[in-house]
C-alpha cells in the first residue's frame, strides 16, 4: 500500500498492542461457510497456512531485507517468486524469455571502486573495512588524527579542538548527542569504529538524477575495528582507545597525533532496471484463452532506510504470498481455467505505483482483453484503529473497487465468499487509488482489491511476520482462487457496466 500525500493520517503511537500470533487451523474458512465447489476443491485445499508461512518467512525475512526497489533484497525476492512460478509451470512472459519485465529507475550509488580511505594502515575500501552512507562525493585530506573515547552521556571538553582533523571514535560511544557534539567541532572526517561496516544502499528514484555530486565539508564513515587498530598502531597510539566498545571510564579520553589520512568518495548515477515479476498459465480453452485474468500484488516494500530494515510482512509480503498460493492452487487442481491467468508481482509500488504504471503503459498482453485484475495488498492483519479493536476484525476484510467498473465481478465475489465467510467492509478509507490495481482500473479493467486494513505497524519496522494472521492470508487466496475459476469459465468477459475506474 502506497502512502497518500499526508502519511501522518495513518501513523499512530507504536504503543498500541500488537496482535497475538494467529494459530493455524485445518480449514481457514469462517463460521457459516459452505464447502467449495467440488471441481475446485483440490486447488482450494492446496492453499494452506503452512505454505503461506513458508513463502512469507522468506519474503519478509532477513534475506530480502524489506524488498526495497533497487536494493539487493528486492532482487532476492524477485528471484524467489520467479523460481516458484517456474516450479508451478507458469510461462515466462517478461523480457527475453524471462519472468522479469525490467522497469527503468535512476540509481545514484556509491562507486565502490573509486571510494577509498588511505593512511598509514594502507587502503580501506567498501566491502573491506569501510562503510559509507549517503550518496554525495567527498575528497578530504587531513594531517591530524584525534582518537576519542567517550563514556555514554559524557560531554566533550570545551577546549578540545577537532577542526579540520579526523576523529576516530567507537560506535557505542556515539549516541545522537555525542554525534552532534563532535560535528559541532567541525572535524574534516569522522571514522566511526564498528565491528562490521554496513554495505552502501543506492538511492533510487524515478525523476531527475538525484545525489549531491559536489559534497564538501565533514563526512562520517564507518571503519571496521581491525583497521582502526592498525591505524592506531601505525600512529603509535594506545590501541585500547579503539579496542573496546565500552568507552572511556574517565568520561572522555582523547589522543591527538599527526598523521595523513585521505578519504575519497565517488558516486555513480545510472539507469537501472528493476523487475516486475510476471508469469502466465495459458487457458485450457482454444478460444477463451485469448482473454486474461490478472492476479496482482506488490513485491516491494521500503527496504533498508536510514540503516533500518522495514520488513513489510503485511505490506505486501502477505499479498505476494497469497498470489503465490493462488498459482499453487491452479497448479494443483485438475480442472484448469479456460481463460489465461497472468500473475504479476510489481516493483516500485511504495514509490508511487511505478511498476504497475509501467506495466499498463507497456502491457505484455492487451489490456482490452483483460477480464479483470484481482489485487491483494495487505491481507494479513486485523484492522486496528483508535475506535476499532483488532480482536473485532479477525475475519473482516475490505473489498475495494469491486463495484466501480463491473457489478458482475462484485456479485461473483459475493457468491464465492459463501465458501469463505469473510465479513466484507467496503472502501470507507478511500484506498481505491492506493495500490497497483488503480493503474489497470484507469484503463477500464474491472478490478477487486482485497485489503485487511491499517494497523499501528503500517510503514514501520514493526510490520513483522509474528503479527500476521495466516488464516486471513489463506482465506484471501482461496477467495480469489474461486473468483478466478468462476470468471475463467464464463461464456463472456465480465460486463463493464458501470464505467471506467
Ligand atoms: Zn505500503
């Protein structure tokens, strides 16, 4: 789910209670639900809580690091989804016979080959001891190095002169106050001693090239402890100043020596391609297979931002998981859809529905022959607002946009829900424009959008897998599996009787 213009509307204190971990049940249908149509039963039963946990654990796990568009974690997630598509027998319909439709983005990234810290300890580079954040360039040389050890909360002595010098300080000594205090003394560079330096994260945008190529002044970088120890030794400084992360027992200890250090940071700006992941199950009917049903979710989330991982377990690892479950169901069911089904996991949704916009501007199948798109974005939580308790929303879900273009699609969704038993809420939050389906609706494609509602962890690092209601993920996938099977067997495409978007 992408942000609307003023995100504060949805941000509330994190102190609100988190949901209990939802336990699995044999059947995820809710009270009053009737069994699925017998010809669709095998697929229905192939959609399980265990499988949902399996996919979601990977997509919202450490490997994918929040799936930021243009970040390594997104690529891992895309490869995971493509591998599942392949296992399930979907055809690759992306670029050059792959499952990837490359979407162009601008990337401004640290040029690793051109970035180096030099000094008496030798060269320290990205991936080998040096960590650089941001995307501005630097070229700094100093003739003096101050080793600083600080007790947490200690104040810097008034007379300590850091102007134009390099400061070497342990990370654990540097709380925000200490960091500001050091920076106020105008050092030329700050070398923060860490156990392991973080890899740089590129800045991805769609607009004009970003990045500050003429960066000047102070620069803070990370240096791994073994290199900081080498630096101290080669300058004849007591290595205990950088050996421990405990800080000085005496408050502040500093040692200044002369020594030459050079820091060069280069950035490179380039256009990169980030994929929408696309796979197709051809229809079983020779005529109807020329018409298409889409199943969509966005694979991206906020990734790593400011050194913090935003896992996006609900937003939208839950929908991506549900999409994979629908593909699993179709592969497992002996009765195959007569129409062709296209699965789409979009990139760049959180940056403003970019991957889906690119898709609808460069469709891989004609949009006028697209029967409908079933979008799932945030289908794994119980809505929780100031006046609405999570416990009251265990089996509720928002059915958004289903009546906007085709009342027939809406009615089919209601009919199929008899086998699930969701209590539907409608688009009272005005989220109709806020996920990928909006780009398809604008082109006249009937859509439904399943969304389980906002919660206090929305777009926060606390949107984690332990809070997911897996029964709801499974039920969302089962509902759309049944809707898809029903629409796929109709003699005509669903009627577009209301209008466009
Ligand atoms: Zn979102």
